[in-house]
C-alpha cells in the first residue's frame, strides 16, 4: 500500500509541474484538479492503512 501512496503523490507532483509549465489556462486548471485528486487518493490510502494498523 505504501507503493500506491507514493505513486499517487508522485503523479500529483508531475501534474502540478505540468500545470505550471503550460500557458493554456483551462489545461493548467485541469492538471491542478488532477493533482488534487491524486493527493486525495493518497490521503485516503494512508488513512486506510492507519486505521487498519490500529485494528490489529
């Protein structure tokens, strides 16, 4: 599960870099939204891992 969290965080960083690098406002906003979605997914996985560890 750690690998998945790292993957989503890495994808979020890539999306943010791409959003800053392009001049098309709509595309930049879409990439920023994508980055937020990746980060949220990473946060959900992290929270699930923590709650799973507490149950043990």
